[in-house]
C-alpha cells in the first residue's frame, strides 16, 4: 500500500499538476485578479466612424484610440472593432459617472489633426515625431512643443519661404468636404483678414479651408431645406452654424447628414468659427521660419480664461499630437455605465455560482457512484482546474468579466464529463490476471482519452471561431473555455486518471 501511494505521488502527471497548482496559487497571491467592467465597474462606449472603412483603416483607428487613452493615464482599456463602422471601447475600474463622461469627451474630441499653410496641408498627426511636456504660465497661456517629420518640415519650409507673418493653421477634426451654412456676420468674419495673423495680403481663412478641405461656406439668406440640399449634393455633410435649427430635421428627412452648431451665450464670431472648424491658431510664421530652412521643432500655443480650461486645452492638444492622427472622425452613439457597487454584487454572485457548481458536481457524482472516494477526487480536480485557470488569467492580466467566469464554469462541466468517462472505463474492466488486467487498463484508458481528445478538439474548434470572428463579451467566454479545455487535457485529466486508477486498484 505504501509503495502504491509513493508511486502515485512520484508519478510525473501528479507532480506536474502539483507544480502548476502551486504556481497558480503563488501567482494569485502576487498578482491579484483584474476584472472587467461588469464586475469591477466601468464604462462601455460605442463609437461610430463617419463613414464605412476598410479593415486596415479600422485597425489604425483601434490602435490610435488605444494609444490616446493610454496617454491620458486611463487603465484597463479594451478597444475593439465591430464591422466597418463601430468601435467598442470598454474601460474598467471607472468609479464615477464624471470619469465616464470625461473618457467619452476624450473619445469624441479625437479627430484628424492637420497642419495647413496657404490652403495646403503640409502635415498630419502622422508627421508628429515627438511631443514635449506642455507648459502653463501664470497668465493661463499654454504651449505644447513638438517635432514634425523631416518631409513635413521641408514641405512647410518651401511653402513659407519669404512669407514671414503669414498664418499657419492647426486643425483638429475640421468638417472636411462639407457645406457650412453660416449667419452673415460669421461669413464676413471668415472672409476678412481677422484670421490672417500679421499678413493682411494672405488668403483669408475661408479661402484656405476651401482649398485645403473642400469646404464651401454659404451665407444663410432664408434658403429652404431643398435649396440647401441641392447645394450639398457633392458634399458629405451640412454644418448649420448660428442659423435656425428647424432646418436640421428637414434636411435629415432628405437623408442629408447634418451637424447643428448653435452660438453659445456671449460667444463671439471668432470663437464660434474656431469651435466649428476645430482651429488652433492661426500662428504667425516667424522670420526664422521664412528663410526656407526646414525647422522640425515647433509648438502650439493658446490662451484660456482660467487655469482649468488651459489645462484641458493643452491636454487635448498634447494627447492628439502624442498619439498621431485618427484616419476618420469618431462619434459617440452609445454609453453604458456600470457602478462598482453593482459590479461587486456581480462578483459575489459569480463566486456563489462557482461554489454552487462544485457542490453540485460533488453531489451528482456521489449519487451516481455511491462512493465518496470517487466523488471527492472528481470535485477536487475541478477545483484545481478552476484555480489554475484563474492563476493563468492573473499571470497575463486577463480582465475577467461575467462571460469569462461562465466560460470557467463551462470548462468545469466539460471536465467533469470527461472524468466520468475515465471512471466508467476503469470500472467496466474485468478482473483477470495482472498482465491481462494491465493490458485491459491501457486499452480502456486509450478509449477514454480518445473520447476526451475528440470532445476537446470539437470544443476548441467551436470556441476558436468565437475568439477570432466575434468581439466583446464572447471573446472572454471563448478564451476561458479554451484555456480550461487545454489545461484539462494536458494537466488535470491525465492526473485524475492516475488518481482514479489508484483509488480503484487498477494501477
């Protein structure tokens, strides 16, 4: 008996299970589990691109958005593409609605960054090579230094030669290829030299944006929605600025994409234009930049009414420059906030469900075999399997959400079924000679593991389809299910087979 027990503990399958189990417990002690938004609390935001994009462009959107949110110090972020227009952003551990709204505003403000001179775009966010730490002075002026690529610097130097004092514009998400309907005062301001820095002879802002972005600006003179729609036939959208809002639903009924921008109380024409165009500047070309010599180190400056606003403006510019440029504009179309208190309840419910599943396994296996010596190892192996899955999840910092936990429970259920297959094969043999019995055990184990591997292959194939072709919560379910199956067939199932042979006297 002692020899059989010693042989069991020295079996390499049992040793492997023991080492992996100890490693998982140690990992859980050192690196606590991280949870998804449905447990830890957080926000799920659905953003939509302004038009359908191809797979490569969508990947650029996902990568850039992930980088921008990371730049802001936001933790536990997942950004996933859904189809050719939808981007799902999930941020765990968001504790207040204010934080959720802040993240929403960050995503909404992340458009395409352009650098323009004389109506020519000489660089985009992709040409930004380095961004320095922004500075805010006591008078609430701010500056964000950055370095542009050599090609952009050379192009700008060629454009700006002998044009000292001319305006340089920076745009964040301008309304490209659009028709802008504005009030008469706004039109006059855009078509004046107010945005010409120190060069009245330079092209007006209206001329610059028309050439650079194919923007057409029209004064509102009581045109009907039909007339505006005809003017916008070749445009992607219509922007209504400081005009009657009644035009918006009428144009939308004609399947015209419309953005309505009202004037804020006390807002000047200058400020309204800056807000509509996403304009930063214009900045005056200095004597040093007008020599024709390329200069890669530049900066964006601004003035705010208070320090908080200055911080927000500088931070926005810093983030956009730091992460490059999104290929298309994103608009928020949905947001769901889950409070940490509700998530804590989900965590407790998931824990109770897991304990309940293990107790159910123990009782069902006992009533099936009427033998605690079989039921206890089956339930214990399932528990070990769950601990190993959790240890691996902690090791790679996988965010556990409710579907992921459901996948763990599903893996436990699959594991119990396979352990029963092993047990039934062992119990089904005949007691013959030692040599014949050993041969019979090997054959029966071979049949059992053939069934186990076939079942595992089927499960992995099905879950792999979900893991590769689906997004969102299905990925968590698929990942933990596949992980549980792999741990089962390579670690826990072989170890249980040795334990079962020992218990049933078939070793």
